[in-house]
């Protein structure tokens, strides 16, 4: 193995907003920031210190402070929901999908985060914030949002 090779992890977010008839109103592809606590959780899992690395919740907040490596929570979490589904679409990839129904998370959205680990629960700020992204929208009861997050791991 090349001593200069290093493992690179990247994430891509696809957010699709649909009206009540299922028509796409907006679609965006964004790049999220993987937090230091998220990377440390992965490290600790490989080392054997952590048994539960599962991404369990997506959270939404209304603060547009730029994501930072040191983030451990959203700036102001206002909504949280258990993951809708997950899959392994290809080698070295995992995808998480979250569906937010028309009657959920109504109001200002400025930030989205993903929470993992044994402590991740339905309560705000629980678990390990593995990733965070800014996304600006005022969500109404006349639309749903689907958030897809795909993690890809590869040698660089």
C-alpha cells in the first residue's frame, strides 16, 4: 500500500421538495460538512471503543451559522425525525433517506444535521452530530421534502 494514500470520505445531499400532487417544486444538491466528533466516532468504532455507529435521526434547525468542524449540535434544533430508510447503493457507499411530510417541520429551515450512535434519540441534541449542511427554505403544509444523504468512502 502506498504510504501516501489516505482515506477520503465525502457526502452528497440531494433535497427534493414536492407539492401535494407529487410534482417537483425544487431540487438541490449540496455538500455537507463531516464534523470532527463524527470522524472520531468512526475512528472509535474501528478501534472497538464504540459499538453503535448507526445514523438514526435527521434534525432541522432555523439558524444559518456556517457549519464548522467543531460542531456537536445544530445551532438551534427545531425538528427531529427518525431515519425513513437506508441502503447500500454501491460498494463503499451508504445512503440515508428522510421523508418530511407536509404537516411536519413547517416554518423556517436553515440547517440540517444527521445524528448517530447509541445516545441518538427523539430528543433535541441527542447523539453524535456526524454531519451538518445549510439549506434555506420556509416550508409550508403544502409540500413535502425528501432528503437523501449518500456517504462514499474511497482511497485518495
